């Protein structure tokens, strides 16, 4: 997967991460907290904070004890909640999977520039196909131009 970026979803104003298949046309939208979205956006923008943030600290600790984050994996979705693993390689090439929230895993992955994976099951359950972001924006603009109040079945 590639991280397409951090966006603000309208109208809720909630941050969303958008992952895209490297060899496909499916996207995986993951709603995240404001702190995690900020941590990811800062790293993507190459903005360094004066002191290490939590995700920087985690990477510094792992580096300090001679371990490496091999990859992260979005491994499950249950009740609209995503689950992830940090795949950490220890000194003798022993791979350890550590449970993580996807937002934290991705914040660490962008710092380590490691691979991001999602299982086929997750992509089948939560992946969406978008021809292009611009096409979706055009569809939404078209909807707004033609929507009438009667189109909403508002019950009082």
C-alpha cells in the first residue's frame, strides 16, 4: 500500500488516512484521531519538532536497542475498527508482531519509510474503488449543483 495522504473528511471534519494499493485501484480509508493525523502530516511535510514526539520516541527506542521495523500490516477490521501489527525484526532476524492501532503504525511507518501492507480480507471488506480523486470531487460538485431539499427525506 502507499499512503496517499491525510485528508479532512467532510462534513464531519474528521481526519482520514487514504491508503492505495500499489498494484491495483482500491483505496483503504481509515479514520484517525487528530493527534495521529498531525503526527503523520508533520512527517510527510518533513517538519521536525524541537523535541521527539511519541512516534519519534518509539522509533528512537527501537533503534537504540538494535531492532528495526520491517513493515506494518493492517490485518483486520471488526465492528468498523481496524487492527494492525508492527512487524519488528530483532537482532537475530527474529520477527515479532506487535499489536498496534493503524494510525500509530502508519505514523511510525512514515518515519521509518517501511512497507505498509493490508490483508486481502481487509481490502475486500473496507476497500473502495475510486477512478481518481478528481473524478470523485467532480461527482460531488455535480451532486451539490443538482440536489434539492426534497431529495432528503427528513422526518420530523
